[in-house]
């Protein structure tokens, strides 16, 4: 379960917005260069890396936009 503070929620949109500036202000490393543009890519490239344990969220591309899939957890998922 990933909890985010200061994420933007627009009810009419079917996705969530995370401004890189806000992530960086919170101490998250934002590696937003696509792996195709990195000479020797690793799992830390094109990813969000959150301290203190270096939790890595890999990013994907949709056209020129970086993203990672999210969903609202079900009650069953929250209770397990």
C-alpha cells in the first residue's frame, strides 16, 4: 500500500498526478530519463526511489509521459 501526501486528485480524471517537484521536495529521487536514453540502464533508472530503504517504483512510458499504474485497493486487500 502506497500512501501519498500532497498528490493531486482531480475527480474527473482516471489517473493520478505526482509533480516531480513535490516528490523531490519530499526526498524522493526522481530518475525520469527513459531507459532507452541511458547507456547502461539499471533498475534505478527511469524510477522513483524513496528513502530511507531505497524503495524503487519502476516507471513506464505512455508516449512521452512517464507513469506507474495505480489502483484503489479493495476492502479485502486492505484487511489482509
